[in-house]
C-alpha cells in the first residue's frame, strides 16, 4: 500500500466519509438475484421518499432529455431499464449524502453527471469494459472534492481546478494535505463497497 493511501487512512477519523445508504445496499442485493423483481426494486426505492423525489427530479431534468415526464418510481424503472435506473438511483443517493455548499454545488454535480455519462459512452463504444462500472467510475471519480472542502478551509482555493485536474493538482494536494482527492475518493468507494476495479480506477 502506497504512502498516499496510508495517509488517507489516517485522515478517515477527520474527514467525514459518508456511509453507503441502506436503500442502495438493499437495491444492490435485489439486483444481484438471478431474476430481479421490478416491483420489489421499485418498492425499495419508493419507500425512501426523499430519495424518490431526487430520482424523479433528476430523470425529468433536461440532462436526460426525456420526451414525457416521469411521475413514479415504477414508471421510471419501466422506462429506463434496470441498469440505467440503478445508475440514476446511485447518482441521487450520492447527491443526498455528499453535501456541497455555495458556488461549487452546481458545478460539481454538472461535472459529475457529465463525466459519468462520458465514461458510459466510452464503454459503449469500446466494448472493453462494463457500461455500469464505467458509469460508477465517472460518478465517483471526484466525489472526495466536497469532502476535502469540508475538512480543509483553504481547500476552497483549489476546489474548482481539482475537478478533473491532472497530476499538477494532485501534487499540490499532496504538498498541502499529505493526501489527495483521488485517494480519498478511493476510500469512499471502498466504504460504499463498490467493485474493486472501480475503487482502483478512482
């Protein structure tokens, strides 16, 4: 294990790493069955009223460009299919537990959803990796930026450049905090029990 990961583990006690929501755990278990039950999956998500509202709001946003509005979780599942529905639930759950304040909020979520869709598109065209795994990588790749911002007051100075930043930004984070948002993002992925390949990609 490299030094950055060891340093990130030391910071776990001081950086608030959000727990995986129970609804996401239940959804993954239901999807893992040999023949997923759509009515059961709809019920799992629908029982979380706040999350359901976020899912429907996201699906009906211009970002997804649906021709007709979606009014219910079951309708969303039928219209989008299991994998797309799961991706949107994961996006909405992430937005519910990873809080972003101020100017960074809209920019962070626009960037996050765009990257998730771009990764999905690349996976579809290359046919070299699971589309769902690619989407997860895009969705979570910068998830630690808000967590770093909440932990370190001066992180605001570099939060915008760190969204999609390259090696120079990683080096700057390492110099200031002895870790970086990619490593902390890895810890979030591990905490959410995402597939190992997704955590390593982050």
